[in-house]
């Protein structure tokens, strides 16, 4: 159920020093490419949506994760890439799965296949993965890519033969994120260097995400009807290092909304929402399929949750729904 606020189903970035505030800022840009999802998107989907592309001439379906930043791929999938001391070491920890990835960075061109036979090429450092472990309780702040023996899940074993993940989110390289390399220069969606049908590149680096697919390159046309929210800049010199968008949420008819940061995440199929002693959400216990802990707390079915970006006073965009509907 949609709220009275205008609903936005797009994730927008600007590569300029200041975020665009309206489509008028995009009037001089027309270059764009549409990347359709490889499979139809639906609310019942249990997979991460993917787009088609290639690396070094080898075709892949890239799972697109807006909840992380950076490209991960198994070394075995790129046998022509020779890793050595000249390649910086790196790691990434995904807390949704407790998996720690280790490898080395290689700057590579990534091609994306558009819906009309066109292609876009991005150039970013790619983490070529040589080791993966499951590490519940990994110290995302001070772990430095090393899983202590006492935290290593000895029962879990997997060789990094099929690792392939593409993080395109922003505001992720914060202390405690487990993604220290999640900086804008690692994001393939905002580092396009070539469009196959254009002699010269003149693109507003940015992207939109919808249930149909992804537009690379912002234009007036593919942002028509969008609601814009000014994002804060994170620490660092890159003007594309946006902080997460602000959001307020409340349940049922509460008059005391909570201010928070939003993570629009295509990499998971469930929502995470914080409940505090000051703002306890109606919840029920359910067994955790991935212990520890032994149980999870879920928002009670029938509870109405409402969200507003950036808050209920300004109300630039928002939505609401009833849990279980």
C-alpha cells in the first residue's frame, strides 16, 4: 500500500560536486544505456537481480547488490589474470552471510550488454577472490581481513570457484561496514568510460534502478517524475562519496517517528529495522535458520510500518505497508 507521499523506485547518484536537485540539471545530457534484468523481477523473487556483461571477453550474469560497493569474482573465473605482489591485497565481509572474501585487486574493464545491442564499459579495481571463509562475529572494524581461529566456522567449507558479485551501492565504506574498499572509484555503475554507440563520451555518471532494470547515465528522460533528495558528503575528497539517505519510520499510529539512515538493498530479500528500548516495535520470536543466536525477532504481522524520506515533515517521498500483506 502506497502512502500519500510520492513514491520513488530509483536509486540516483550524481558525479558532480553537488547532487542534482532537479531534472533541469540534466538538460545537456542525453547519453544513456538500459540494462534489463536477466529474469523478470517480482515481489516473490528470492534471488539478487542480475544484468548481463563480460570481463576480458568472458560473459557473465552479474548479480547487482545496492547494499555493498565493489566487484568480487573468483580467480578461477578469470584464468588469464595473473596475480602477484604488484596487485594490492583486499577483502570484503558481507554480514548478511558472515562470509569473508580475500584476494587481490586488479583494474579491469567490465562491459555491460544493453537492451538494444549496445554496450557500456566501466573501468574499476576488481577484487579477484582467492579465499573465502565463514566467520560469524568477524570484527568489521579491526579485523583487517583476518578471521580469528576461534570465530572460524570449521563446518563450513567452500572453494572460491563461483564467486561473482557486483556491489553498486554508496555510503558503505564507513567504520564497521566490513567494506573498507567500498569507495566510489570501485563502483562500476558510476565509472563508465565508453558507450559503444557514442564516438565521444558525454555522460552524467549515475544510475537508476527499477523493477525493469538499470539505466546507466542520467538524463531528463530516465529521471522523469523522480523526487530528489540532497545527500550529505562523507569524509574524503571524492565528491561522489555520498552518505546514505535519511529516513524516518513509525509503526501503526505512533506520533514519535524514529530518524535513521536507509539502505536500499537489492542483495537481500528481507527488511532489517531497528527496535530500541525507547522505541520498541511489536515483535514475535522465530527460529533463526542461521545461528547464532538461536532465534530472531520479527515485526508482528498486522503491524503498519510507515517510512518518509527524509522525514514526515518534509515528506519528499515515502511508502507504507502492513506486515504480512
